[in-house]
């Protein structure tokens, strides 16, 4: 556990250095608009840079930022003038909810369909599931989101087009049901896009298990399909699948940047996108660090689950 914590700290430090240098190496800056504004004097621009500490060297700026991070102070937004920490905390829950639901759904659905496809090898069910997985694997999330909006929102009027809540304010349980109804399309896109590679992976692993000697031995003992699934297939499937899910976290969180912008959801993804357009360095750095921390934390949780499933992993 201590090694894992030190690993997270080291990776966060490395990510912060790379992100900091990459952002400052990008062309233009937040003050580029001011430099093009004839009413903005050079003295005013320099004063603004001094207020935000941008008149210092990159090394000094980085160490000042790290000192503030240790106290969970991500600075002040260039655009809104608001505290970055409060901006992130306000938008973080909805992004976590969307990604958590999508991750659990992808795990359950891909496990069921992947095993079913392997058990029905070269039959109709296997063919249909493989086609679904290939469509999912090749489908861009932004394109599927637009298709959902056109057919399910505009044509059939089944779901809201964008936002988290209806125009008419709701209270109590209706408030959360209304929010859940608005999240059906974006979460549905995240689930469908994430299924493709996972179904193929589960099917491939299950086929290997079905061809193994220990499975044939269990089959010869007259065990039922449920017993074979519980004691021989699932225990051998779960460790590699959990590892893959941990590695897929960055993709899910990264995908929310596009989907939150398309569906108008005030989450971390939309915040990062708008901040990148305006070169709002404090918010960009804050969201990158928070996202990196959540990704590393998710991988650590996956490792702990693997250790619980197979205690011998930690002894190797």
C-alpha cells in the first residue's frame, strides 16, 4: 500500500511537470486578446501578468503552483475570477456519476455478452454479438451522440436534447429523476462506445478457458453450466478484465470532454474544453491534476481488487 501511495505521488509530480511545460509551450496565451486590443496598454498587460504571477520564470511559476496545490489551492480563474477549487468541486460530482455508471454498465454487459458469445461459438448469437461489438468499437462517440440527438430527441422526442434539468424547476425525488432522464443519452453513448473492445476481450478469454484442460476435467465430472461458470470461468476471467477496466479509465474520463460539450452538461469535461479555448491556465492545470489523480486512484483500487481475488499476486 505504501509503495502504491509513493507511486501515485511520483506519477502526479511527473504529470504536473509535463502538463505545465506543454501548456506554456502552446502558441498564444490568455493575454493575446489583450495584446490585440488597442485600448489595452502594455503597462496594463504587465500588471495583469504580475497579479497572476506570470511575470516570473517558468521554474518559479511551477514551484509556486506546487506549493499552492499542497494546500488544495489551484489558484484563480483568468476568465471568471473565481476560485478554481470551487469551480472544479462544483462540476466534479456529475462527471464522476456519469463515468461510474458507464464503467459498471460496461463491466456487467460486456461480461454477459462476451461469455454468451463464447458459449455459443460460431452460432447465431455469437455472430450477432460480434457484429454489435465491431460497430461499438468503430463508432466515434461524437457521431453516435449526434445520431441519438437527431433520432431520439428531435424526431421521437423521447429524451431531452441537452442540459441536466428541465426549464421548470423540480424538487425532491422529481429533481433527481429529471436529472437521470437528462443523463440517459450521454451515459448511453459512453456505455455503447465502451462495450466494443471489452466484449471482444471477454469472448477471447472465455474461449481460451473453454479449451483448457481444467475446464474439460470439470465438464467430465458432470457439473452444471452454472457451476462451471461460477467456479471455473468467472474466477479466471475477472482478474484480466478488472485490470483492463482500470486501464480504460483515462479513455472514459477523456471521452466526457466531448460528450459534456455536445450535451451541454456542466461537468469537468466541459470546464476543461472551455478553459482550453480561452487558455485559462489555472483551470486547465487543476482539471488535469484532478483527472490524473482519479485515474491513478482507480488503477490502485483495481489492483486492490485483484489482490483480494488472488492473494498470491502480491507475493510475486
